[in-house]
C-alpha cells in the first residue's frame, strides 16, 4: 500500500510503499510505519529515531519527536493505529459480523456458547479471546501480545486472516481495558453481550 493511500492528506512527502505497521521499534524494517504508543512501562516516542534508523518510512506520534523520517502527528496514536491498521489490512471488519462480549466474569464461557450456537446453525465462526484465536477448530496462527483482547493493529491482522479462512462471524471477548485503551476503536458490532 502506498503511504498516500494509507495517510491521505496527512502524507506530504514523496510517495513510498508501506510494507508493514509496528509499535515495536525492534521489529521495524525497510518500509515500516512505526507508531509511538505511550504504554504502561515505556513511551514509544523515545524510540522514534531508532525506528527511523531501522528503516521506518514514517513515524506516527502524538507530539513532536526527533526522527529522520516523515513524522505524522495525531491527537491519539491508539485511535490512529486503529484507523490506519484497518485501512492497511483492507477493512476486513466490514466483511465480518462481529459479536463483542464484555463483563467482569463469564466472557470466555459465553463466547464459546455463542460460537457453538452459530456453528450449529451452519456458520463459519472465528473466536478471539483469553484462551485462543481460532476459525472453527483451526488456529489462526497470529499470537496476541495482550491477554483477552489484542491491540487494534493485531486485531485487524487477525480479522484479515480470519476472512481469508472463510469466517463469517467473529465472537470476541472485549475487556474493559480494551475499551479504555481504544483496542476496538471503530469496530461496529452486530451484537454486544454483557455478562
């Protein structure tokens, strides 16, 4: 995907091909977009120059940050990550029926109950949660770096893979942390379940 397609009018530099998106400066390679996430233990803004030196073609940040590649500023990098990761992976969530399950207790149990009901009705169902990420009984092969609900970058990558695996529905556990940290920002659920 071209940078101008991914960033639209925010891209003011010579167009270039985007090969991937990451929030880990150690995973940056030539053609990567690095997103600065201010986490619990570290601030990604401190690694912007490392990302540029490793081949990043752009850095997305919430504040002016020293780096030797194009810097794209936004108000909230977690929200921006959800937007650009959806676009980068072809907006797969728009072709899936999403069912989100949230609550203090029972998310995992309810998600498997819903998955089994839909499969009994003949639907191809993916599940994202604390225990595993599957379509039917087949592992998706993408590991989440966070428990319960993956970050939005991982989530859109998972949705794209699930779509390729023939999923029609995705049943997912949505933790309160995921809601607070914008991991599911921009997703439109067919059904929301509170346990």
